[in-house]
């Protein structure tokens, strides 16, 4: 085993222990080390890092930048024990990915999806109620889909009306208070779930027809099918409303409500940021620009402030 390969494994283990999800890095960095070994290179250099990142001309520049980003992080770690290591600068292969424009569901569209979910086959089984509850929870809580399907039964406190989110980004966890109506739907689903499982052990809250944790790919495919049934997606369309857009909708509606009620939105924004599980409040500010109605409210608030000062 090469010293470089040992260093790579130590780096990945260290980052994961700090709470970073290193799934893709664990795929890419071994490929980079293979590349280095084929060239009998024991020290990371900028030239070699660029050569590896740009190996396939057919891929997009975004992928080049992603590959170099993985090497850059590893090189910074490696430089502490190997002074000959060169760290690729941030100016090399620059790429700033654009954020997908969120789709802001109307109340009628959310209701349409929930109704369609209850018609999923087999209609007499648990599947329709699983997707009914899952989609409804995403719409009213702003949870990430990974957080929702990662929920375990022990994370649901029906008496206190609180969910414990343990599968958030960077290994963080948080408590999520819910409205009484949402808790009532969860309680109903858990009763149906218990009857469906009939004593079988299943730790996760949302389960498949086999009693196992939902697969995220299956969830997306089911959602796309429901979207087409309700007219949100054209048949065969590769783009359209996403599950993640429920999160945008929740954040935008919360901010809009605060503006309309005359709340000090800037003061309360950290509360929303914590509720959503954002690491940086700046990530929550982005929702202001994502929805014209919010920007209008913000501009009106600013104009009133100017008028008061004049």
C-alpha cells in the first residue's frame, strides 16, 4: 500500500468523523490515487491534478471542477505531512453551479398530489397512505427528502408534537415542532402502519410494501408519476417540479406570512434557518430572491422605512 493511499484513507475517515458525507469523494479519490500510482508519482502536483481532472474531454466543465475540488481538499490535508505537495488554487477550472429555479406549488396542486397519492396501487395496502403522509409532511415541515425517509418510529413524539431529525447534513440533528393537524395525520399513519406490519419489526417510519425503509429512487419515480397524473409534468418530461421544491415553498410561505403580519423578518430569520437545518443563515436569505412575492414585500417594507425617515 502506498503512502499516498494510506493518507487518502486517513483523510476520508477524518472528514467523515467530522460529519461530512464523503460518498462521492470515496469514489473519486481512489481513482486519483490509481492515476498517481500509474505514473509512479508520490507527490501531488498541480499539473497531475489538472491532468486527472480533465481526463475525459467529453464531460462537462462542471465535472472537471468537481474532480479538482476533491483533489484540492485531499492535497491540503496531505501538505501537512508532505511539504512537496502542491495545492491547486481555487482559480483553476472555476465553475459556479447555478441553483435550480424552485417551483412554488399552489394549495390546489398540493391537494391534487395528496389525492392522487391515495389512489396509488394497491389501494387497499399501506402504500397510498405512506405517500400521502410523506408528501404532506414535506409540504408542511420543509424537511429534506433524505431526512423524511430517514425518520425512525422512535423519532416521532406524538404527545409533544415533535420530530427528531437525525439524518441532517454534516451529521447535525434538530427538533422539529409540528402543528396538531400534522401530528394527527402522523398518528393515523402510524396506526395503519402497525396493522400492516402485524408485529413485524421495522425501525423506519415510512416503509415500503415489504416493510423496509423507502428507497429514495423509488420515491422520486413515484412522485414523477403522481406529477404527470396531476398535470404538473408533461409525459416523458425530464424536468419539472421536484420534491425539494416543497422545502422552498415552506420557507417562502413562512417568510411571506411574517412580512404580511409586520414581523421583524430579519430578526426571526435565524429561527427559520434553524428549523430548516441550514448551516448558514445566508442559505435562507436566498429564498427572498427566489419568489417575486417575497421581494415585493421586502421592497414595500424598505420603502415604508424610507418614508418614515424622510
